[in-house]
């Protein structure tokens, strides 16, 4: 693995761990004005995510400046094809996510919906600037690390399935929702496919950005409707279980 790739990974790990120090500092700095401690911690977490992710992105782009520089490749997808697969990849990721969510629910009894997503949406409501992290900065960092570096390095030595499996499982584990391991891994496979298909890391980045933006906006604007649908799905699952048990 290239030396600069290790710099990127170390930067990403440091960014993730920095909240252990940064959030308490912001919470007790007097900068946060909140009615209670829990809200203050949520606001501080949101602001620290904006700061740490933004700084990490700057460092990562600096370390990756040579790799990310444009170089002509006749096998690389054209701009038009890249736009097509960016939008198509977003739709494909939504479709794959829905299949994975249904498998989790019907085969493993995992409730639909992500606690991580709900928590992020609540923090976005308290710290609107956080939407830049969840929708743009986060996807850029994740695609550079999990697709370009980890998947790309493995794909040079192993086949697509093994390379995508390892990188996608790592992508899933980082989100710390082990009950949704299949869901995150499925999206990882889709983004790896887009990278191989177009040979442009910007394509899975664009699809990931669209995906995250869509999910966050839907959760904010249609939170009550989504909650109602999830309750109905849970009731339907119970009815089906009673019929076949």
C-alpha cells in the first residue's frame, strides 16, 4: 500500500477518535448555549463533526493530490457515462438497500430504520451545518478510503467479490450498527461496482452524496410519514409471523 494511503487512514482514525476530546471541550467551553446537558452534548457533537470532518477532508485531499490528479485513461468512463452511472448508481443503491432491509427484517427479525440515521437527523435539526458533513464531506472521505484505497488496493491482487466483501464489511463496521451489517455491506458492493464500472472515484462519491442527501432530507421533511410506514410494516411483520407460526 502506498505511503500516502496510510497517512489518509491514520487521518480518518484520528478524526473518528477526536470526538472523545473535542466534544467535552466544546460542551464545557461556554460556546454551547442549551437548556440541558443532553442537548448541549448533541450540539457539541454536531459542531465537532463539522470541524473534524472538514479538517480531515483537507488533509486527505492534500495526501491524495497526486492520485486524484486527472490523467488520461482511455478505459475511464466519459463524462456523460459518469453522470449516468452517478444517478443510476444512486437509484441502484436505493434498490439494493431496500432489498437488504427486507432481508434483515423478514429473515433476521431486525427492525427497519437506522438508529444511527435517526440520531444524525436529530443532530442536524440542532446543528444545520452538520448536513454538509452527512451529505457531502462524509461520503467523499468514505469513498476515498473504502473504495479507492482499501478496495482499490485489494482489487489489484484479488477478484472483485473478495475485494468488495472486505472493503464493504469494513465500511459497515465503521458505522457501528452491527444489526444492519448486511444493509451497509450491500451499499458498499454497489459503490465498489460503480468504481470498477467507470474507473472514476467521483462516480461512487456522487452516488453516495445523492444517497445520503436523499435519506437525510426525507427523514427531516417526512419524518412522521416514515414513522407511520415503519409502524405499519412492523405490524404487518407480526401478522405474517402469527399466520405462519
